[in-house]
C-alpha cells in the first residue's frame, strides 16, 4: 500500500506523466491533491516576450497576488534550465524576468519547442499551447492569460496560424482571456476554433442582449460570440462537461470599461503595424511581439496599461471559475475518494509533532545510556487538543447524526516523521486534509522527552520551527472553508502568522467564531501580546487557558507592549468593572479564611491582579493551578444575575465572587465573576504516568462541551441567559478535569478512555 504522504503529494494525473520531469511546487501539489483551493495556471511569455523589465516582473507578481487575493493558488509555468516548472518561487520569477532583458537568453516555447528547450537546458517562456500542455500534465484545468493567439491577417497565403488553436482542440484546459489579440483576424480565428471543436463563449459582464467577442484592447470586435454566460457557475458546469470529452475551452472576458480603447483607433494602429512588419520582413514567432510593441509606442504606453488591467481582471475571474469548477467536478470525485470534512464545529490551529517519550528508572546516570521504556506517538499541542475534542464528541454524541466535528489545521514536511503522522491519522480514519504538506526546508515538528519513574518531566527537546513558518494563507483558507463556531490556537504559531490570521477573523465582524488561545509554554505565551489587541466588547480573544507561570509571562509582554497604558480604550473598561478599594479589601478579608487559601495564594503572587488587568483584552481567563484545580475569571454584563444562581448542581464551584461595576442599562451591570474549581475527587491520588497532554486533554474536552448544545449554552458570552448556561459551564469544567486526569494515567499523549466517560 502506498504511504499516505505519497497519496497526499501526487494526484493521479501527475503519476500518469512520471516519465516527464515535471517540477511542481509543494503548494500546487497540495492544492491539486486536496481539491479544496482552486489552482490557476499562468503563462510566462508575457514575462519573457511581452513586456520589458522591470514592468514584466511587477506584472507577474501582481497577477499571482490577484489569484491569491481571490482565494486561489497561482501556478506560473515556465522552463528553468530546461526543466518544466509548474509554479515558480519569487526568486525564479525574478530570474526569468531579468534574463528576458537580453534578447535570445529565453526561448519562446510552444508545443514544437518543448523537446528542444529541454534538451538544450534553456530558459523558456511558455505560450498558451505549452502552458495548456503542462497544465494538463499537472492536473490544472483553468488557465488565465491576456489575449489568445490565432489566425493572422493574410494567413491564406502565409499560413500564419497560432499553435494555440490546435492545442485547444485536443487539450482539456479552459483558457480565460480577453479574446484573440487585436493584431489578429478575429473572425477567421473563431471559425478555425469551431473547426477544432473548441467551445468559445463570452462572459456577459453587463447583461447585454447581444454579446460580441472582445477584441483584447476593446470590449467588442464586431464578431458575435458563439455562446455567452452570465454566471461563473454556468461556465464551470460547461467546462466540466467539455473536459470530459477531452476538448479545450475559451472563455472571453471583456476588458474593464475604464481601460478599454476605441475600436476604430486600435484597428487603424493594427493595420499600420502590420504594414510596417511586412516592410521589415518580420514574421513567425517574432511577429506578435513586434506588433504589440509597435502599438504600445503608438499609444504612448496606454495599450500596456490596458494589457496589464485585462490580465489582472482575467486572473480574478479565472479564480472564481476554478472555484466553481471544483464544486462542479465534486460528484465524480466523491465516487472514487474518501469523503472529506467540508464543515467543522471546531477548528484547532497549531502544532502536530512526532513525539518520542522515554521513561527511565531510578538508577540514572547522566552522560550515559540508561535502561528504560521508549514510546513514539503523534503529539503536538494542536493535535492533542483536537484528539481530546474528537474523543469527547464520540462520548457525547447519542447517534452518528448528531456527532460534532473538529479539524486540525497544521503543517508537516515530506519526511519520515511527516509520513508517519499522516499514515497513523489515515489508519485511525482521521481527516488530515487541513494539514499542509511541504517538501524540503523545515523538518516535521518533533518532541523528545525524558520522564522519571513517577512520570515527571526531567528534560525535553522540542523542534517546532516548521510551525513558525508562514502558512497563514493556508490557515485562513481552511477556516473560511470549515466555518467553525470555535477556533483554538496554540502559541507554537509565529507572531506574524497569528496577526495575519486574527486580522482575517476580525473582518468577519459579528459572524466571527469564538477564539480560544492555549498559551503552550512560559516562553511562547508572550506571543499573545504580538496580536493587535482590541478591548471588550470588541475583543477577538474569548478565552485564554494559562498556567500561573504563563500568566506572568503574558502580563509582562502586555506591559512591555504598553497595552496597559491605553487610557483611551483599556482603562475605561477596567475602571468600569468595579475593582474598587472596597472590593479589594473584601478579597483580602476573604483570603484570610481557611476555605479561601487559593485566593490568598493568587493575591500574594499577583496572579489575580494580573488577571484583572488582562480581562479587558481577553474577556475570559481559565487559570490552571495544577493540583489545586482551576480558577475562572470572566467579564459579565449581567453580573447582578449571579446573586440568584441556584447552587444545587453537583459541579458547582467551591466559591464564587463578583465585583459590581458600572451600570450600562437598567437590566445590565458590568462586573467580574470569579469561580474556583478544585480538582474532582476522581483526580485525587492518581497514578501519574506522564504529564505531557494533560492540559491539552482538558482544553479539548472543554471545547467539545462548549459546542455540545446550542449557542444559548455558550458561557463565553458576557451575558448570563439562563441558569442552564451557567450550570453547563460548571459541568464542562468538571468533565474537562476528568479528561485531564485520564490522560495523566495514560501512556498516550491523550487517553482513549475520554471517548467512553465524558458525558
């Protein structure tokens, strides 16, 4: 059986061409395999033979960014030292653009030139024909370009007909363009395409009753379009059926009105340019670049501006069509491949790692080999939280129909640990389509730890550098696709990635999910401060789950970032929460009582004071106190209602304290709710095996319980809607602690027993 890593990296269409040395970027491979993000091909002759440096490079970069901005993956196609590349790095784009400055340094590659270019190890810019060929080899179905090649004037005697037209008749790739280039005989070009059996249609962007084929620089050419469409869905459906008969398609997109040039003006320029080419004896592959340059000179560069605008517009529309084509192709995909999660209640964004855990005996000698027990498994904070969440869902569900779902969004490398991770997930029937796979560069995350006989950590080494790479676009796309109610982040992600993803979440406004952050470690918890913060009630972060050490680190980083000096936004919220001198004196008085020992510790160590200052930015804090349990702090807009909460629940906190701050309406009053939850009796005197995933198990179950029922039970909200909402919170925290205890007694990073006992 082929490994999961091979399945992930190679689509069937790529394997068919394994004798052809096609080089496909990791990003494009991933997208083609997952069939979630659309891939759009881009030609490279526009870089190498269409524009001068550096304008060619700027244009190429803008086109790729346009595809990305519209939710797709760009795949610029070219030959680098004789090797056909599908997808170029920015360095390769620069290299190709710079080499085009010297005439003859880059070959213009159509179908006939492929073998020659490869044999001579040349650089090559691909025409529409060769771009279609390489796109089809890679499995890409949509290709965006500027103008279509075609039948030149007087082709009856010169036989000057672009190879693009023949290619369209035999290669099932859709070419999104602005019609045939203005230098061509557009009527004969359309006739020739009909002979080749090519579907030619025009996107009717303004609901005109009768649509003409656009003429590249112009919106109309005088030639009526054979077909027209007014929606991308219709276009995609037509492409779906056309591809099944192995025939290409041309989708013509009129140039945006503000960049269109008058037809009469362009026609006169084309006639003069053709006459000049005849006089100079220019023909063959040199003719088109000459004609375009002549027109550019005659329009003082306006034609180049029009060219760039239409290419960008075509890239945008091609991406939209490619998105719809993924959907149109879906029925044929689902008959042959395992179904994938398309929506999830919870998304966990963070690390997945290959864990190696050792446990050594009492007779330990440093600097030497020690006898012990070694076990390998999948770990990483993100994976562990996701696994605990899934186990909890299994236990909570009453039937398959009401089973909630969670999805891990992460990244691995194409190496042995990465392959092992994907194989194991596949073996457990766990969906891994949101895990990005890369080749080369960073290694898959690994965690190696040594524990003593009691399971306490002695030393550990963590290589999580791959998680800190910028894969923010993958995360954003996956969150958009999954549409989760709750998103959990671990702080293995880099500050840069966290900020980009949070910016995307903010843009969702009232539709944004609840966001929970697991600080991960003392050092990495400071990354929370790197996120651009907003205060209650506009904060993006709904909950953080730090240890006391992590709380100290978070507070210190917020102080250094001067968040506590924001007297326009932060201070008014803090001031409105009712942390008055009288309230502080009340806390001090209670802390001297035996039942409030935890409160005394939190006050003396400054944990409570730090939490108060952080609340305007994070709204809810669940402070992990180890063997002493959990301490919850939350901002409430209905704090007065907590006076009447019944405490008959077996899961009630040991004590609950509230501050009473500013009244915001007759029914609402701001304040802080503090609750202490000791460890459950079941967690006392546990035989601890390891402590690696205890906190992750706690959070995974907590999140599963959070989305277990409808939104009225979401206790992360600042309003107390019902008694059931608060009781559900108490039960959730209790069950999360049970989950943590089960993992403490397990050799696994997350105990499978969670799937049986959570209720």
